[in-house]
C-alpha cells in the first residue's frame, strides 16, 4: 500500500478527533470579538462645528431647526449604537441635532 495515500481508517480517526474537539472550541481556544463602544462626539470636531451640532436640540438657536427634530428621528442615526453616519467613529446624543437632520423614513 502507498504511504502517501491516506487510508479510510486514518480519515475516520482524524474526523473523530475533530468532532471531539468542537465542544472545546468555545472555551477560549477561539476568541470572541466584541464591538467597542463609540466615543462621544467632541464639541471641537470640525464636522460637528460645520453642521452646528448640539447635544440637546432644545438649546439650538438655528433658524432651520424644526421643533420635534432630533437625532433619534433622523435617518442618519442608529439608535442601537448611538452612531451617526455623518460623524463616523463617534456617538451622538439621541436628543441632539445638527443642520443635516433629515426625517427618518
């Protein structure tokens, strides 16, 4: 018999070892990835300044502000993470507001 061709017995033994090792895979041998919490948007962020972002919509004095509009009901806001697509890598306040506000569909 040729030594370079694996036999059925070798295959079955290796398969049994792999199946036996599966329960141990979740016990630290395989790492779990966790998403990091986003940092709050700093007041000196250039994009925040350009879009006149405020962390409390009630405090804005912008003439384009419409009562009831805030980050929580904006199409760019993701409530689960507090992320806004306009400020990548940062979290914004749900009650915040900026001039790019667009009603969520």
